[in-house]
């Protein structure tokens, strides 16, 4: 009895200390992510068996090398796979009440230093029209081409079960589960061609979106998301990595250094939002943020989107097995090489698919990222922020963190206000502002632009 009383008394003391120590920006933790039953229902529909069937069908095309485009008469090759994927999207579109259309983005890729011959490249995508014509577009992407040891070989098998049949299966599954539902924003489900040759298909489609003025607010790119066991047998069935680049193309380094935005590119804000939402819906999963455009000196289709000026991130499994990537199928010194179906963990792939759907749905239901500013006319210890009122928003979160923290640590939820002054120094903290609708769907945060 005495002991428990003593504990209670010390807890009270701690609480008092915490309360009095507050103002310098040590205050409120982030509000919990509002779990939307409609999103939970979509996640419950994700089927590991269906993902396996899709991936097995893709592997059965033998090779999906970008240079196998003329082989489809034999039901082999990249265009046989393309036509099959387009067929699946048409099946899904038939459930959308006329809101989903299927597109094929085909162009002639001339020969370059990486290409032995010119080749026709053809990406498949499905677009689910949003309910609000003024709202942004949210992309979930993958590539469906594959390769073996020789990137130009179009003859030998290149099963590509994990790289990247896994993500194509995830994209088709997400399209299936989302096509019957309504979102404020437009959704695009994309399967690119020619990734292995130099991000060809994604580059063509992202540039086309840019030329057409499509407002892409996010690309969640998935590439190698199906294996839960690494090269040395490391097991990571509940972890996935999420890569995001530091700086968008064309920024002025001097300005980045002056206002300290090196960790707050739109892609990195998207990564933070993705981690927060995805882990709330799938508490068993850990989304490990990696502050890098992609794995060291490697690349992926999200870079085509960032090159076009769009925020983009990449999901990839926690531990890759390089014996199973870009390798001819063979046994050598007792080691099985090749990207075979048997190495894909479909329960894991289902969980990564769910992380994508939870994020994509939340962002496409949320109000847009607000346009926010920070007043810097006079020197001071407070921080004054303002933002444009957003009709779809029921409130706004002002977020902040220490400059060395990776993710937001504090938040203040406001309602109709479009300006706030906080007793937190802009010299020592980074700020963000996001919009939240009545159901709690939150946008990606905006980095406030300093204004005098
Ligand atoms: Zn890949």
C-alpha cells in the first residue's frame, strides 16, 4: 500500500514537471491517426492467394524483358504480359461504375548507350476518376518488365517473381479493392515497361503527366516487395523500407542551407505521412524510412516522378537477396540463382500491399496539402504560421520537431483558424502544416515558405 502510494505521488510530480516544462516546444504528441472503417475493410480484402496467382501468371510468361516485345504469339514475353495485365485492369474497371479507364502508354525508344537496338516500350495503367475534379492524382506504381544476368537477353527465362511481379500483383490487388469505392482524388495504378533498361516507361508517363498538367500529389512506387528473408537468412517479415530523396530537382542549394529544408523535400514529407498512416493501420509492420532516393547508386521508377517535379517514394523489402535478382535461373556451387516464385512470401506481400492501400486511400480522401507560410518580418522567439483555408478541411495540424529529428514529434490541432503563433522558436525547430477532414484523413504536410 505504502509502495503504491509512493509511486502515485512520484507520477504526479512527473506530470507537474512535464506541464511546467512545456512551452519551449516539448508539448503535444501527434494526434493518433483516425482509423477509417472503409479503409480497414479494403485492407481486409487483400488476399495472399490472389497475389500468388497473379505473380505466378506473370512468371509463366517466361521472360518479360523489354526486348521480348515481339514474342507474344507464343504467349511469352513482355507484350503477352502487358496484354494480360490490361485484361485484369479491364476486369477491375468493369466494377467501377464507369469511373475507371485503362490506358496503354506506348512509345518508340530509340537506341542509346544502354540499348542495343530501338524498341517499343509500353506501360499499362488504370485511372480511377476522383469525385472532386479539382483534386490531385495519387499514383501507386510498379514495373512489369524483368531481366536476367544479361540485361538485353530476351530469350532465356527471366521470371521476375519478386522484381517485380510482386509489386505488379500488389498494384492489381489494390486496384481491385479500390475500384468500387469513392475517393476525393483520382487514383492511378501503373505497371511500367522498361524499368530495367533505365526507367524508360515511367519516365515517359511521368513526363506526359507533366506535359498534360496532371497534378500528381504522390507516387507510391513499389519495387521488390515480396521477400521476407535476406541473403544471409535474415528474417524480416514485419519490416519494409521506404526511400525518399533529399532535394527536388532544380533547388537552389544556398536557399536550402539558409532555411534548412534539406530534410523536408515534398518526397520526404510524403515518406513521413506514409510511415505514420501505414503503421497506424498495420501496427505489426515497421516502415523503416531511408533518407536516400533509392538504394546506394541504384534506382527506381519513383525517380521518374521526382524528375518530373512530383513527390515520390519507394517501398522495398528490408533485406534483399541479390542471388535472386537480375540472375539467370541456375544452380552454381550448390546455390540456386534466379528470381523464382518460391522465394516470395505472399503473406508478407499482402501486408506491404495493405500499407500501400492504407496510405493511398487516406491521401486520396484527405484535403490537399495546404499552402503555408511562416512570418519572418521581425526577429522573435515565437513562430507565426498562416495557411490558405481549404474548403475540404475541417481542421489543420501544425507539426514540429527538432531539426535533427527524422519525424514529427509535436502537433497542435486547430479548427477553423488559418493562422497561429506558437511559443516555439523557428530557429530550433522545423514546422509543417497539414489539412485534416471531418473524418480525420490528413494530408501530407507542407513546409511553410518564409515571408517578410
Ligand atoms: Zn525492379
